[in-house]
């Protein structure tokens, strides 16, 4: 046997402080090295059952249909629309960022007529605008919004919009890709009918699975479809037969990824959900305090800013790409750039899951100060770190 001409893997050890993925705990990494078993092996079936129980705790739901879809958060998004919308249905969708746009595109691909309720990128969707859209239509099948808009850093309140959806007898879908595991998500208490998430954000698991939940109302509507679900792979009636007690073969589940998710959920359970949410708030507040002390402006609407992802406006005269390259090559720190109309205008700094630590807050502020000053930006030396330390002491 000859040696391969391709090099052995040696990925750099990055500090992942962008919009995802986040760094993963060593226990999650070790879980992926666990021995392979069959996807219907009794041991793996037990792991599946416990993973579902842990996901129900995280979503705060008793929904029977709760499990991870094999695929990234985008697969969960497609499942959320393709299972419940049919050609001719009307969907009212909040669009205040890239991921609201993607939801609208998904609904259109299902043949639905989409009524977009728009807001500036960085602002929340006004429930009054949702209600106006509901009033303007004879029958709305679904109302959908993004709780944590990763492209803008805005945190969308859900309870008022959920009440409106119920008032007009529409399904309420919430994208919780970035919020689940880092912010409050109360599926049952808030009346969320359908929700999907991703594993690589605040759950701190590698990308590849999409936690999903749907309640009885949603499943009753699914059962009454006039047409087949257009996606065989994402058909929830088929997937639920595999994840339910029947264990009817549908596809070969990504076993090592389920191991990883199980261990990541165990870590959340050990920390306690309320403590975890508080940790994200504490570090998000410290980061924001440090950025503002450096004279930088935050982008998202005040009072509705994510704790796990902060958008900060790029000062005039600063080279966006060059600064992020310096952070990556000089400090091994990854932060994200802007998307869509915010490209070149904001940075997106994540404090998600295992990456959300006081050390990382101080590290990124210090590195950002150094790289900004090298490009000629004027700020009081150490102001950002000092403000963050003061915030962390509160």
C-alpha cells in the first residue's frame, strides 16, 4: 500500500465566535468516537429514546412528535413548510432578515401564496402588522417568524404573534435555530405549533441535525392533506414511524451525530436550562458593554438584541475582510461578516453554547481593539475589556 498524496487532516484549533458553528465540548467530541452500531440496534434505539426526552425538555414541550431530523437546520425549515403547506394555501411570514426571506422562499416552493410582513433588517416584526395581514386575508394557513434572526442580531418576541395566529385559526411556526439552548423557548406555554432548530449554535453540537417538534393540531392538519408531502425524505409521517415506537425503517440515521447530540443535550441538562440562558445573557451583555465602550455602535433594535449573537456596525474606513482575516490568522478567532444588505456594514460576533465564556468575551474584545487600532481606529486603550469586566462583576 502506498501513502496517499493527500495530506492528513490537521484542522486549526479555532475560537469560533461567529454566527455558527460554535465550539463543541470535549465530551461531545468523544461521543462521536463511540463505537458504531446499527441504526436499529437495541442500544441505539435506547439512545434515540433518551435524545427525544432531552429534546422535549429543551423545547419545553410534551409533543409526541419531537426528534432530530437528519440534516442541518435548513432541513428542519423545509420540513416545517413542505409538510403543512399545500398549493393555494396562504402563509403570513415575517421577513426582517435573511432567514425570514428563506422561509418565504420555502413557502413559495410549496405552492403557497406568501404575504410578507417586512421590517428593517435589525428591527423586530410588529405584531400589529401581522394582525393587519391576517385581517386582509380570508383564510391564512400559517404564520411564521424567526425568533433569533442570525443575520441581524434581533430577538423576536413570540407570544403576541402566537396569540394572533390562534385567534385567526392559523398554524404558528417559529424558527428557533439560533435561540434553542441559549434563550427561552417555551413551545407549549407560548402556543407554538411547529418549531425547528439546528445543532451547531447554542446546543454546541456539530452541524448535521435539526431538532424538530410539532403538536397535535399541526399533525391533524398534516393527516388531512389533499396531496402527498412533496419531499419523501422530510415527510414527517414517515419519519415519525422511525423515531416512534414502530421503528419502521426510513433511512440510516447519522449514528455518530445522534451520539453527539445526546451528549450535548446531557451537558445542557446538567447545567440547567435557566442557568444556561443566564450564562448567555451575562456574556452577551458583557460583550455589548465592551463594544460600546470602544465607541462602536450596536446594530439590532435596542431592547430586542440577542444575547448569543451581537451585530456591531463596522466603523467608517475599516477594511472588513482584512480585519476578520487578521483575527483568524493572528488570533485564531472567527467572527462573521454581514449578509445581504448588511454585507460589509456589520460584524456578527457569537457567544453560543460552549463558546459563551467570560474568557472569550475578553479575548475577542482585546483582539478587536488591537486590529482596529492597527487600521487607524481611535479608542481608549483597554476600554472595551474594562467595561466587559465591570459588566461581568454585576
